C-alpha cells in the first residue's frame, strides 16, 4: 500500500506526497517512487480524501507495472528490472544462467552509473577492459615442488582435512593434476605456504576472453538497453552506436576419412552407450545436447528418421534441464541410412537388457521441457535411467582418443566432420544447413568456407579432366 503524506504549502494550499514501493537493490535497499499531487479546489474533505486515494492507487499500479521507470535509475536497477520483467520470463534457463554469470563484471564496471549518463564511450571502455590479459577467471593451478615437499605420503590427511577437500582431489593434486583457484587457496592456507609459492597458474588463452565471450556481454547489455528504450528510461540504446566486438575466428577441426575409419574401429572398445552417441554425432551431425536428449519416440526405425525435438544441458544449481532446440530451425527431422537403423536396433536391445538388470532402481518417469513428465524412454542415461549430463560425453572423449592414438579433436568436431563429408559429396549447402539445424544458410557458409572451397576445387579439377579427355578425343 502506498504511503501518503499531507503537506501544507506556503501559499496555503494542500498537497500530498505519494510514495510507492518499487523493489529492492541487490544489497537489499528499498526502492520507492514518489509523486506529489494537489487536489482540485473546492472539494469537500471526504471527496478530497477519496480523490487522493484514487491518485495513490493509480500511481501504485503504474509503478507496479513498470510504467514509471525513469532515467534517474542506476544501470544495476535497470538490469534487476530486466531480469524480473523479461529475462526470467522469456529466456531459456541456460541463457538466463549464462547472463547471470556476466552480471558481476558489468556491475563492477558500470552498475553504479545512472542509465541516462551511459554513453557509447562507456560501453567501448568496458569492452576494451574485457580484452585485456588476465581478465579471465578460469585459470587452473598445479602444485609446486615446494608444496609437494610438504605433502609426502602419510602426511597428507591432516592438510586435506584442514583444507576440506576429498581424498581423490588431494591424490590428483599430488600427482600433478590441475585444480581450481578456490581449491588451491584452501590447500595453500592449510599447508601454511604462501599461495604464490604453493601453486603455478596456468592461464587459458593468455588470460584473455575470446571474442565470442565479449560478444555475449554485448548481446546482454544491448538487450538490457533495448528494453530501457522500450520502457521509456532512455531515448536510445548506447550499444547501437558502440563498435560491435569482433567474433573469434572459426576454428573448425575435422576428422578426415582415414581418421573416421580409425575412430569407428576404436569404438569397439568403448562402452555401448558412448559408442552409439559418437556414431550418431558422425552420422547425423546433431549437437551433443540434441543427441543426449533423444527419446525412442523421436525415432522411427521403419521410416529411417530421427526427429530432433529437444536439447538437454547441465545448469549449475538446477541440474539436468531439457529445453526446446537452440533455434526454430534446430527442430528438424533427419533421414538415416540402413547402417544407422541397425545400430539403433542393436542398441535398443542392449538397453532393454540393462533395464532388466537394474530392475526397480531404473527411473520410470522423467521431466522434459516445459515441466512435462513422461514415461522414461530416453536413449542415453546414467546407469539407473536418469538423464545423462552431456558434459560426461565431452569429458570422456579426449581420453578415449588419446588412449587409441587418434587425432586430438573435440567432440563437436564430429558434427563438423559430418558436414564436411556432406559438402565433399556435393550435397547442396541448403541441405547441409537444414541437417545441421542452422538458423541461416550463411552460418553454414561461414563455418565451412574452406570445406566448400576444397569441394569446389575438386569439382573444377574433375571438370577440367573431363574437358581434357574430350579435347584429346576430338584431336
């Protein structure tokens, strides 16, 4: 309920100050909106009271509905409102989670500025800072010889317990495995050794954020300011006149035909589930989250089709989450060949056997996108039928490649390899784009420009060969 304070002005008239609740800041400070109203002359006391109450009710409703935002607000307050009225309602959980991770740097740099005072120069200065060395916060740390000297076998338990870490973490640390800064700080403190002497830092990308990461900040800020314009907070979006950060160059790693053949042979040693996931990535070009989110109801073995209807992701604090595909065109139906159909038939029998072996511990229901609960018919799961974390696949893959002396590529490279093989086979670029679920054909062209050029060169050589043969015959 709005607060109303009566005021008597110097000229003898009466006005009322209306104060309405407008949320809280991150620190818990109460925010209010104020409005002063002066009743029309000649009203009786009762009518004046009723008039003021009506004004207060309307003002409070306007504030609650976000109709009285103004440029006096801080950027932090606008971001709060953006999450409350837009982000939390419209964005997918993963996108929302990622944007919340970006928030602290924005708050530190510009959160205390009034929205009306933010200029393109502020935005550019922020992006320049993001591109500096040492800005990344995901360095890993390995134990130094000085620390290892303090941690001989038989004397590690005391330090481990004081640091509050597990036996496996301590064992890995002492064998040279990298740990996070948080873990490293705990261990160095427990060991009584200065952090700088206890650990060696290993920065990723020279400690710089990639161009793509900077683009995420740009997209987030631009969306916030765009809503600010829509809500009447500011006249224009300062990001619109700031230079857009450049994306990192696309590094497309692929396996050639020989590498794929060697991988397929090595998969005979892989667990059945992981083997099938890898083969589906090669045969369909689907993303890892799309593959891990497949249900048997998405597959028609008689027709030889796989429908991509969802994706699955792990989100910290929420666990395994199902969502609709990345873009509208990511929802698609893929044609598969006889070999892929046979692979899935064999895998289905394997899964049935596993379910019978697990028995009552097998999870019978799963919650999919939009909170829909269905009978568990997921293709790929944990040992007890729970949805699988796609990170499990990408964590396993590099070690598997190394153990079999195969080229060190990313799991996502299987998708690139599928696309490159299709292009080499002269499949129309529109067909490749549709199969990959790209929102635009231009995305496919940008990603696979070199593969397209190679295929075009091969076609040109073949054409020249044909013309050369025909010319010889005519001669």
